[in-house]
C-alpha cells in the first residue's frame, strides 16, 4: 500500500516545504464516512503503478542524483522532499548570473523559490536565455516595483465573503484549499498567499466557513479549487473536499486549477485518477507556459487524466521573452491538442509587485490571437483575456474582425485581412 506521510514544516519564516507529503494536516479520512458517488471503478493495483522517464530526465538523474533508483525518482513524494529551495543548492545544477544569484540577499517579502528535481531537469545549465528558466529562477527585476502594481491586483481579498473563498461571479466561486505549490512561478498572481507559514495547509475545520457559505448560497453551481495547487494534497485530503462539495445539491460541477502535471507529473497516479473519476463532472485546468514543458512525462500524466474521463483545458500566461510570439504559441497549442488538452485561456500577465519584466504590451497578445485564428484549427485558439485589476473579472480581447455596417450589410475582416459583407436585414428589435 502507498505510504501516506503528512508532515509539513517551515524552513524559513515564510516558506513552507513538504517533507514527503504535501500539506494535508487535519484532512485525514480516518474515521470519516464519505457519501461516495455510485460509480464503478477500474482499480489499478500498486504493482502496476509505473511511470515513464524520458532520456533527458534520466540523464539529469544519473548526473546529479546517481544514488537514487528510478522508482525513487518517479515517486512524487521523493520529488517534493528533494525540491531545490536554496541558491547554494541551485548552483550545483545551473550556472547562475549575477542578476540571479544576487536575489538571495534581497527583499524577504518576495516569493521564495522552489523547483522540483523533475522540472529542473528541463532547464539547461548554461542557457541563461532559456524561456523556462526565466519563469522559475528569481531575478533582480522582481525587486523593481512599477506604477499600477499591487500584491493583490485582482482584489480577491475584497471579494472574499469568508476565509479561503472568492465570490466574484454570480454562479461560481474560487475556493483556495491550500497555499502549497511544488514549484513557484515567478509571476504568480497569488504570491501574497502561497508559501506563507499560515497558509501552507488548512484543516477541514478552517475550511468549514467556506463550505457553509457554498451550502447556503444556492446560486453557486460551479466551484473552482485552487490555491496553491490542490493536486499537491494527498488523495485522502483532496477527496474529503471533493466529496463534501459533490454532495451539495446545487453544485453542478467542480473544477481544479493546477500545474502539477507540468512540474510534478509523477503525482498523477492511477490511484489519484481512480479517485477523481468518481466525482464527475470534474474539469481540470492546467497551467502551461512553453512547448518545452511538453515532455513524455507530462504527456503521460495528461493522458491518465483524460483516460479517467476528465476534460482538460490549458491556462497560459503571456510572458515577455518566454512565449510572446506566434511561432512559440502555435507550437504550444498544437502540442497541447496532441496530449488531449484544449487551449482555454491566454492571460495578460497580472500586475503583481515586481512583474514589469514579464509583462508585454496588450497589442502583443492580440497579435498572437490574430496569428492563430484562421491559420490553425479553432480548437487551438485560446481566449485572450485580461483579469481586470480592481476586481473587474476576466475581460476578453479580440482583434477587430467586425468593421461596422454599410446599410443592411455587416462589414467583416477575415484572418487574411480581406473584407467581406454579411447581409443582415434583421432589425435589432425584430425577430428574423
């Protein structure tokens, strides 16, 4: 049987590290009777729980972790326990620039850094311009605060009726069930929340006001679990939350936001998938950044989730010098479709503190959408949105395809820039 260890400790004042198991304190299913969905399961025995390892990952393991076995490397508990969290350790794997290494003496309020060994294996030791490297290795630019930036630019705290819950839209809520991530993205919208000592894990008692709020507000039909990363929780802990929500009559479906299949793909075990499939309809949104993340391991993780009947969508943040061109984005969205992930959102980078070096002009996002629309399948074109600062919610942006009217004709511009007319004789007040 899989050993469950639920130890969480802090190695600094503000940083939380999982020992061999992610934050799940207070969420054990011992002595808890679940009202299980009536779903037949195809249980996969532990002996069948084998994960693949790419040649690149294997080469990295043999070079830097020669004393561990393939089984240990592919154990997500090992990956969490051995995450790199110090610059002294990081220097063993990467040649750091002065702008990178100098950040270890900077502002302690900046998001700490942590990378799983697996995700670190995707980085190139001497390539300081590698796109993935920029997204997870701190730089001095993070200490430069520009006009309009804020620790909570989306006003999530303002729209929080109780701890851990954000209720901005009429029929759905954001439920922050953990502050723990396996790898920290340097542009994280919730850098004010994740990795803090008092938000690493929550007991069910702590989450109870949020459950009560959802139960009392019958207009809520959609609950998005986020954090932190819900898939870093133990199977038992996550199931207790899912089961509680599943049995609220007016909650029609549940979503999970995660980057785990990308930074910790070993976490996507058969046991986890068998548990998740019981709570259909369940949707998962996966945070992808760049085509270099589309490894064999991530492909397998997404395949397991898809085989469990879980619809998968991607969420990508537009980042300067990382993925801000049509060629890179085309490669990414095509690769996502191949592993059964539907490109869903392309986000303009949120103006968190110290994020100016990541943000592109909005015109760049429009340029990318224009470079995708019509030139590839519509399934590959994400919705480009700005999550409006001040709590305005997601606002979609599109290139100008509607050019206006000429009499009873609507003037349209297609993806090639050609002009067409659509006969629109119906008046707005009449039914055709």
